[in-house]
C-alpha cells in the first residue's frame, strides 16, 4: 500500500509538471490529499495476520523423555523443543514474528504454585536428559500462577523473544541464538503434570503457535476524514505523516486533547471520556476480587502476597497462621494459645498453652498453663495445672492442681493430683500418686502410685515406686527406697540402704540402717548406724553422748558391752567411778577417768 501510494503520487506529479505554476499547485494539493487519504486508510484498518504452528520435536522432564506425562515439581524440570523451519516460509526473520506462545495441557494440578520459563543455552536429548540436563539461560516469563482449579485446562506461555532469537535475521538463527528450546521451572511448591507427545490417550502434546504481521494483505478504506487544519506531507518521497487533531467519542476517539496527569485513569460515563484519578465509586462494593479499605470485615475474600506485609495493627478474628498452620489464637473464654496444635480442641476457659501440641487434647480443663512442646498434651479435663518444659505433664488427663516444672517433669502423670515436681524428669513415672513434692533432677523418678512424699535433692528417692509419706532431704537420701513408707531421711546418703522398711528416722550424713527392711528404727548423727528394728541409735561407737539435763526413762537402761557401765562423777567433778557388774552378777565400783 505504501509503495503504490507513493508511486501514484509521483506519476501524477510528473504528469502535471508541464502545466502553469498556479495550476500545478492546485493539482498538487489535491494529489497530496488523495495520497494521504490512501495511506491513512491502510494504517487505520486492522492488519491481516498469518499464523503457523511449529511441531514439537523433543519433550522431557528431569527423570526421562519417554514418559506419557511430564512432571513439573521442586525436583523435576520440564524441557521442550520445537522445529521452526518446518512451517515458516524460508528465511523468515525473527522481526516478522508478532507473537509466539506455547500451549500446554495441564493434566493435573497436584499442588498450586508458580512457574518460571527459561531459554535454554545448550543442546540436550530425551535419551540423556537425566544424566546431561541442559543449561538454563535468560528468564523469559516469571511468576506464571498455576491455580488448583486449572487441572484439565490449557496453560498458554508467551516466548516471543526466544522465537525471534532462534530465527535471527535469516530464519535460521543468524545474529540470534541456537534453538535449544525452553525449560519450565517450579517455584513456591508447585506440582503439575503435562501431557507429552508420547501420551496416546489425549493427544494434548505441547504446541508452539506463531503469529506474524502480514504486510501484503488489504488494509481497508477510509470513508471520511475531518481536520481543523490543512494536511501536510512532511516528506513526499516517504509515507506521509497525518495529524487528525481531536477525534470525538462519537467517531471512535476519546475527545481529549491530552492524556491528563500521570497515574490518571480513562473513565467513560456512557457518552464521553475523561481523564481523572481513580475514585472510590469506580470499584463495586462487596466484590471478592480485591481487598477493600474498611473497618468492617469483608466476607469471602482472601489475599496472598509474595513480599513483606507491614501494618500498625493486625487484627485477626480467629487466629494467626505460619506456613498454613495455626500458631496463635484465643478461642473460647480468656484463653491464649501459641504453637502448632496448641489447644486444638479446647473448650475450657482461662488456659494458656504455648508450644507445639501444648494442651493438644484439652477439652474441658480450666485455668491451666502449659509451656513447652508437648506440655500437657493429653490433658482433657484436668484443671489448675501448671506444666513448664518440653513434655512436662504430657500424659496428664484429669489430674488437677499439679505443678510440673522441667523437661518431662510428671510426664506420665495421668490422674494424680496436688503434686509439685521441680527438675528435669522429676516424678517422671508418677501416674496416680498424689500430694507429692519432688524437687531436683530425677527426684522421685520411679514413683508411680506413692503419695504424700517429700523428696528434696538431686536424684532423691529415685527408686521409690509405691512408698508413701516419706520425707527425704539431701543428695541420695533414701536413694534405694522402693516401697517403704513413712520414713524420714535427712542428709547426704541418709538411709540409702533402705528399700522396703517403714517408719524409720535417719538423720545425718551417712547415717543409715543396717538392713534394708527395718521398721521403727532411728539413727541420729553423722555415720550413725541402727541395726535392728524398734531401736534408736545416737551417734557412733566412738562418740560420747551427753545429756545436759536429767535423763528420765520409763524403761530400762541397757549397757551391752563387756566392761562397760555407768560412770558417776563426784559433786566437785574431780573424781569418777565406774559402776558395772561382774560375771556373777555382783555390782562392781571401780576407778574411771572422767569423760
């Protein structure tokens, strides 16, 4: 059209060049107008276009190239290659390509996410794709969304720049790039399945559709032109440039002399156009396709951003999630839960659960505080419990008013109540024992059903299982006790030999019983040993026991060692005598040193 218009103009100019000057100018003006109208008719018309579909030659994923389906996931990339010259005219340059798109059939969307498309810069083969994958080049398309509802539909991807480079200036890549195909890479957890050319069920192999501008076809005709100034040809040897001025809306224009301020929108009222900023009335209220600025909750809407969101206040009606899991919520009355699964089914009130699965099964329990992964995990109806530490009070179900502090403290307690366990694994195996106080790492470790025990010290009462009413104070005091009850052991290693004896009192470092099953035995003093039941021992053999006041007894005083007796001191304290008995039973009074 441009060539014909210019030729017509030139021929007519030569034809009238021999006329008089004035006549020539008038004829030339008419010719210029006619020429301009012809040129304008070509450029205002919709250009006709040509299309081509290039055949798929190779397709594969990271595993192999002979499968019926191509998998796109975090560990599998999809590769495609097409032959351009099979359907395009010879020597078609890349500049003649208006648009090139790949059309892919989504067989399944196993997980939604993002698809990125890269141009490949090295050759590859379907047979060796797993061992020799090609190299990724320029990013052609980024952030293509793959939604969950796109399964069974087609995905169209624009790769125009790559096709233009593959064709180059001569149709075979001169000045461009080799045709090594493209790669589809997964992002944000996407997992898709595409049909390959080996799929005999659907015949939905990938397609490359190429659209080119056809400059030789007809372009339509201008029926009328109006102008408020003369039409001028800027260069008579080239295509003319024509200014039409303001085109009214009735004739298909905007009726505007300028586009308006930056960031303005073009708005129609049904008859005219205007350029103005976006107004609140331009957005329909209640739409689910955008987030509205409002103080009231917008129903049935979601938002998803890939960057960082900031706000002065985030006000969530029900909960906060991380990576799809609830991490902070306050359901019910006066509750606060932080951590995945914390208080998941709670119906109680006044509870605070912090940590993964803390208070996971709690339903009706009230006023409890569970802090740590798995703390109070199986508690259902127990109330007023305080469990601090990983798995502290983990198995508690209905036990109440317990205080467990330390990792696995009271971890196996089920229904036991009024217990206080402080220290790592303190009361670890206690199940139903109640009113126990265990302080120190592994204190009361093996206690199961024993009740009313007070164990204070590292590993104290570690072997006690069912014994109750015991009080052990000091490292390893009562260490071996298993079923003995009502014992009082005070001091390091005090009574550590006892296992089943009961009602014993052992006071002093190393003070002990002579057998593990004594009852009502007492040893008082460091190193004091009592060997028989129903016996009180004060000190060691080497110790002197003094009674500053009067010694009153309703029973007998027994001196059991030969040669020993009762030493009597004179009033002035200068003389002492030993009152003893000989083998015949006669009283003996002999000299003795005063103690």
